[in-house]
C-alpha cells in the first residue's frame, strides 16, 4: 500500500487555506510555550466562539442542553471543551485528546547562585531530552511567581526583540577532548544545565542602599560577597517585585527563545519548539471550534504531564475529565453513576499525539513500510508502547475500519505507522488511560521530525489535513 505526497491534490484555494491556517498555528505556538500559556490561549479562542465556563454555569444554577458549548479548566494547565450533541450523552461522545506540555528545563526551587562572578539558575530537565542539545542556544524564561499573599506574577523574558535571552554554556572544542569521548547521554550532565543569567555586579553604594532598606548588616555583607547575584535580585525586585524566597512558590520554565518559522525555500514546513504535542492540541482545538452542530457530544481534551507519565492532578490519570463529564450530565438533569459509566464506555476517541516522521538520514531506525512521512496526511498508530507493545493501547480492527470509512468518505488523507523498528525503542501516549473506561481509542496525530529537540519540524499540509480529519471524526454520529 502506497501513501502519496498530498500537496498535489489541493486546489489553489486550498493552498491559500493551508497558508492561512498555518499562520494561525504559528501564532498559537508563539503564544503557548508552556502548558499554562496554551490553556490561556485555548480559553480565549473558545470564548470567541461562544464557549462558556462550566464553573460559572454551575455557580449560577443554569442547565445545559443540546447545542451548548462549555469548557472547564483544571489548575490552569488542562482544559476540556464540550459541544453538547443532539443525542443523549449516554450514547457516548466523540473525543479528541492531546497534551500541551513539552520537554523543557524547570527552574529549581532554590536556584540562584553566583560562581566566580557569574550568576546562574539551577534547572531540572522535564521529559525525555538529549541534554547536549540545550547548550549554547538562546533561551527564554516563562512561567509564574506566586507570592505569599496569593499575588500571581506572569513572567516572560526573552521573546521580544528588545528582551535579553539566556544561555547554558558549553566547553570550547579546543579543550573538549575528554568530553568528546563520552557517550552522548552523559556528555552534558543534568546538574550542569545551569542557566547563565548575569555577570554585572551591583555597585557597593547600591548594595548599601538596598541593604539599608532591610536594615541588616548581614544583608550588606551578602551583597558584597555575591554582587552579581545581588544585581540579579535587584532587577527581579524592580521588574517583578520578586524576592529570592519567592522562587519557592514559582513555576518557571526554560524554553528555546524565538518564534515559529516557515522552513524550506518552498515554505512547506514549520520549524518550532513544542510541536510535540501542541500541533495536535491546535488542530484538535481548531476542529471542535469549527463545528456547527453535532449529533454525538464532541469533546476536545488538552492535558498536562504526558511527557512524564500523565501523572499528577493535571495529568490524564487524574479524575478531572471524569468529574467534568459528571458535572455536565448533572447540569443536563441526566446524572447517575450508571449514566456516567455508559457515557464513557460508549465514547470513541482519537488520542491526538504526534508520530515519529521518517527521516532518510536516520533510516536505520525505521521500518519504511510502517513509518509516517511528512506531507502524506494524518498518521494512525494502531499501537505504541515499546518492543513487545509494552505499555500500549492496541486499537481493535473494528474501530480502525470505522475510521477508514469516515476519512475516506470525507476525502481525508491518512497513513498508518509504528514508532520506529520493533527493537529500537518506543513511546507512549494518553491513549491507554482513556481506554481503561472501555471506550474505543487509537493514536492519531501528525508526523514530526526532530521530536523532543529544541526545534521540531512539521508539514503545513499535514496540519491542514488533520483539522479536516478531526472535524470528520467529530461529525460522525453513527452507531
């Protein structure tokens, strides 16, 4: 079975649509470099389309009915959107599920220190990364600082042209003989991923002035012994009203600086940080927001923590999704434990997560007949996991046959794939977690090159095709 490049199937009008939708996609990537930022963007986009906050509906005692559009946010890091369908929710929903977290570096809770006239922030990497990729590149800082009184301060440094950027230094090649002989996994140690944030010392008179504010000689001594650290703290105080102790209740993430860009002289691709899995988050979100009416209730679920096992209160293993569905059933006057269980078990889901795009430079890692290719449409992974399908959801043949019919009738191009050769590696998604309810689930996303690197590559045609495919799936209301 041969899957062909899909660019030639488009009309001139569709090619213009591809350009436009990818400009919007790049804006989404630029606005959402953290899970919090992605959820905030999703809320803005949803409210523009008439979606309402479920918490406000519950508080006002309002009911819900077919045609209503609602969303629920979990700790500002996960979001579930629902368009209530004409059919009873007990018959199940059509669900698109993606994740909005990406590999990154997190600032530690006690991070700031000075060493030989340079100031650093300690980091702890998040998710699966090649640590050597994170050195000698411009970095930005995103996140929040929450003060003891509950005040939340948003922090974004390094994205505007006028902003400074940050860097993790590397050893010059002239002195790197020993380093170059190390395995790639240890050539850069995790504890050496320290973010360089300053080199300018505070002046002695400034140290005295700031110390006098607190009135302690000890503070003055500290500033004289660590004048560069003192300057960093003074600037943080000036810009963000932030004290050193406020790092204790901060969530600050280090991500590559810069915007999503067109890639290729033909502008056929997008190069950007965080496309795993924000490319599927965006296309899923765009698909549900474009739906006019639905037979079965449509849901778009964007969650956190997938890159570290979907754990915690904002990951897929939490009860957030189940609780939200229960609240919706209650607002419709249909809640019972049995109704909730029927709704979930009869639902159908596309676990919208990226697939490893075939890279001819590293062809030895793939099995060509069962690989995903850029520019050939969406990719279905019947199973993920590793080696003997360990940790995998394995979709059944009947469900795949249904999806083949839906996509063929809608004229949507798709391909099937595995995550590399059988014994080479593997990976997982949120698919198996939703499958525990007994619903039909399959991984369905877009092929990406450079996955988990600072900058990942995708095809603009695949972005366009994914939105068409996700809309066709949400529209299907057959039994």
